[in-house]
């Protein structure tokens, strides 16, 4: 493990130096992933995959966990590392838990998305409720989407809370996700929220409400 650990740490640090030199303005919260593809990124990526594929999560040190979460966060454009993790249950569970305690926002939302695909433990799936309150709008929004698949019977309660909570100054996309979740779970209250959406001064919310209304008409005609 030491060989893998040292190599990954060197590659992560090399990428950090490259990123700070070439894109000093990029932070965890404004990293859209498109800027980070370079030799240093590719080497960090390959080293991260080597650890996941060739070593045991039971031997992971805090340094390995931190470096892997950093690599996952930087891979937020393609999400390839977290996609690989889905096939390595122990690694997925370990890194998913630690992501919630980490500063890596771009790792958190990826785990919020993928948690619905995890098959081994309902206990781990319960973490979706922690992802719903991370303090990051995008992570919480994607966690709500996953909740509709993991625990659909609880999704409406949280969707209504998201609609009304006014937690973020710009909440249009939160409300858009609420509509899609209510549609996903066949909520009897969906039409009420579609009407409410039409009465708000949000362009994209109205467009999504109209799209879902059309889907409802199609669904009803088929049934």
C-alpha cells in the first residue's frame, strides 16, 4: 500500500502545483472541471484508479482517503473515478462517508448522485439524508433527486420542504428539482406545484413546469 500511497500523494501534489500556477483563481466552489485536463491531471487520475483497483479499502490511510477525495473532486467534469467506485463497494462506502466530512464539495455531489446505485447496505443509503443538508445548493439538489429513488416514500416531504425553505438566495433550480421529484414519485400534489411554478417569475421553472405538464397529458392518454 505504501508504494501506491506515496505515488498518489506525489501525483496529487504535482497537480496542485500545476493548478495553482496556471489557474490560481480556481477554488473548490468555482471549479467546473473543464479546466483541469493536463498531463498532471491524467497521472493523478491513473494513480487514483490504481489504488482503487489494486488495493484494499481496509488498509486505507487518512492521506490516501484525502488524496482520493481530492482526485474525485477534480474529476467532476467526467465523473469517471466515482463511476469506477460503484463496482468497488468497500471503497465506495469508505469514501462516501468521508466525503461528508471533507472540504471537497465536488466530491460530495458526485456521491449524492451515485448513492442510489449502491447495492450493498441500506445503512450507507441512509447517508442521503446528510447529503440533503450539506450547505451546498447543488449537492442538496442532487441528493433530493437521489432520494426519490432510494426512499420515494419520503421524497415528497423533503421536496415540499425544499420548495418552501428559502435557504438559498437563488432557488430556481431547487424548485425545478422539486417538480421533477414530485413527477418521479407520482405525487398527488404535483399539479398544485405546477400551478405555483407558473405563478412565479422564474423563466426556467416555468419551462420545466410546462414540460412536465405535457408529460402528464401524454401519460394520461397512454393510461
